[in-house]
C-alpha cells in the first residue's frame, strides 16, 4: 500500500489548488507561502540532480553559512543566523553529515553543543555549487519579479513586521488599531495635501512659504503627477492622516518631498509605510536613486531615513535645493 502522506505531499505541490486556496484570501497566506517554498525546493532539487550533484535545495542556507565562515558553527548559532527553528537546523545538519559534507565535533567548552563545519568533501563540492548558484539566482529573480520588482524588499518588510509583533499579539490589538491604507492620488484627496503639508510648513517656516511650496501645495497634481511623479496619502480610521509627494527628477531618479503625518497619528509607523510606497513605486519604474532633502530640526526623521537605507550625499544637479534645506540624502535602488 502506498504511503498516503507522500501522495498528499506530491498532490499539494503539483495539483492546481489556486482557486480554492485563493478564495480564503489573507487567511491562506501561510499556506500559499509554503506552497511557493516547497515548489522552489522541488525545482531546486531537480537542478542539482540534472547537474549530477548530490545536493538538496533545503541544505543551501546551512551549507552556505558554513562555507562562508572560517570558524565552526553550533546549531544555535545557525538557527539564529538563518532564522529557522533548532529542529529544522538539526535535521539539515544530520542530512549533510550523512552525505559526508560536514564534520561534527565536540564543543571545546560546552558539552551540550557541537561544532559544525564543512568537511573536505563539502569544501571540494563548493566550487561546483557556486557555478549553479549564480544562474539559479538570476532565474529566481526573474520568477519573483513577475510578482513584483520590489519583491525582496516586500518580503523583508513582512519579516520585520512579524518579528516586531507576532500575529497572536496583533490579534489582541486589532480592535484598537485599524490597518493603515496608503492610497494613490485622486481628485477627492487633493485638498488634504495642503491641509497636512501646508499647515505644517507654515508652522515650521513661521508663516512664510518658499515659492516652490506655494505652487506645489495647492497643485500637487500639476506639480508632480503631470511631470511623471506621484502623490500618496495615508488613511487611518477613515481619516486622511498623512501624505508624501514623489517628484521625478529625471528618467532614472526620484525625490520624495512634503512627507507629513498628522500629530494624532504619529508613532503608528505611517511615515515608514509612505516612504516604503515611494521606494516600491521607484523600483516599479526602474529608478536608480531616491533622494530627499530635510533640515537639522528633524533628528527623529533622520534616524528613520538611515534605518531605511538612506545615506548623506551632496545634491545632484537636477535637484532644486530649497532655502531651508540643511541635509540631503539618497538611497541607491
């Protein structure tokens, strides 16, 4: 009699379940992530098999960490670095040892731990694997870009969000904190650009706006959209609480400006969501750089910019530097 679990696993990977699973929406998110993951593992195994290499896709992370470190690793260290459970790491290490690709030795100071390192056979196999990994990575990029050109950053943001607050904790505060929506510009939202950014700038500039501000604040559609840029709004509890403009500087360069969050909605991560939408839209447009200009009176904002990957740099020739600007930053995309 055939192993039922094997039949289920094979069916799960190859059968078209999209219609039934997709109907569950976000509730089936983990299922769909797992289905994609297992399909990638199965296809990866075929690549190694076609190259006559005795290696499994599920071994990659552990093997790569060991191959790129001079010192041995423990299961705990591997689990922390990769983000897998201890039992998953133990199983992979056991399979690698069975295949003769790693050595496991007693830890010199902790009898409860083991030192794991590549064996001579593992080191000998590494050059052959590296020949596969480069085109394999390029192919994966093409596949994932079908979903979205900013896919890796989207995955990183999901991982950070899950690490920050587990799903079970989020459920406890779901009634108190509704999801923030980031919307593209539409005519009915136009007035909020001045109400948010304009009033904030008037306060910051002691009631005197620069000429650039006078035009853009009242005409975000003409100032940004007609020139190839974008305007985004943040909506929280059915109220527009934030905005940002993504200004096109040239074919490959953008600048984000007029980022402001209503005082009552700060510390909810809305500024980060707006900036991330700007980054994503830049990548969708194959942009190479995203710039910003700010003042030294916003140290908390600067911390966020650095955290997201922006670096200090002199203004590019195509940027119109405002009189109040004291700091210019850029993110290489």
